[in-house]
């Protein structure tokens, strides 16, 4: 069970999750059945990518906040319209930069992308993120190069969150996982929460809006679940995400 009578200033002193042997036994069954067929990102795979591939991942990460449906509609034609090199050519024309990005967000029916370009927070976020990346010597690859020099996964996550807009606790972890830049991180999304709930572990509801709470729950999942099961955070995360539907069909009685 979860203790819910906590305050923001004492999160670090409380145990959020009560993980029992029964919980671990069920998770071990999931591991035995699904880990081998789970596709995992190769460490430092970003080095083999181009600037545009990295930038499109940033766009996708912002798009899927609220709903993943828009990212699935992000066609090659639309990707070409907001390619990194094309946007570089209009970097100094803020109105045009906003217009192009906003049109693409609206074309794929991105959630929270307001019809009014002036009110669209996702448009403003992506314009900001693009400008951040363009300031690095080698663009997006230079940005990831800087991240790769940081010592810990936590430092890398905080760096992404500090630089980007609309990419927070979960999104920063997703972003870094995809590029093989973190190992002990967990993107705590609805799927993972549903699987944990199915076996009797509940995640605090306020985790999305509370980075400190998120960090604490992640720490406990890493120490109380991943470590006993001999899994990295990324292995645990991707195992659940990639096999979600089949896991939810399992009977643990």
C-alpha cells in the first residue's frame, strides 16, 4: 500500500512503496516471459544518428504529451516540413518558425495545441527547444555530446529538463533512453502504473506534477524492484511498455 499523508518537504524521508515478496514473484514471472523478446536501445546509439533524427524525436516527445495518437500521424511529408535543416534556414524569422511548427502540430491533431498560434504552448515550447539545440556547436548531436559527458543518469535527466520546455520527468527519461544515454531510469507512464496496480502496487497520483515525488518513486522502483530482479531501469521500463497488452492479460492468481 502507499502512504498518502505526506508533504512536499518530507518526501525524501518516506517510503512511497511497500514491495512484498509476492509482488516480486509476480514481476519475476513477467521477466521470465517477456524480457528475452523485449527490444532494448543500444548504448550511445545516438552517435549513429543525424541531427534531423534527434530533432524529430524532440518534436515527437512534445507531441505525445497528453496523447500518443498525434505522433502516429506524424507522416514523412510533415517531418520534412519541420526538418532540422529547413528550420535552420528560417531560424531568425520567429513568426515563420512559429507558423511552420504550429501548422504541423495542428495537422496531426496534437493534444493541447491551441488553434490560436499565440496561445499554443506546444508551439512555443518547440520553437524554444529548436533554438536551444541550434546554439550548440554541432546542433542536436552537440547537445547529446554534452549530456554524454555527465557522470550520472540523474544529472543527464536534470540537464534535459532544464534545457527543454514541455519535456518533464517522464519525457526526459524517454528521450534519453531512446538514445542509449541512461541505464537506471524509468519512464513512469500509465502503462507501467497499470501493470503495477494489477499486481498490487499503487503509484501516487501526483507523480506527474511533482518531480521530487517522481524521483523518489523511481528510486524505490530501482532499489526494491529492479535490483532484486537483476534488471536495469531501462530493461524494466521497456519490458513493461513493449509487452503491455500481453502482461495485462496474465492471470497471477
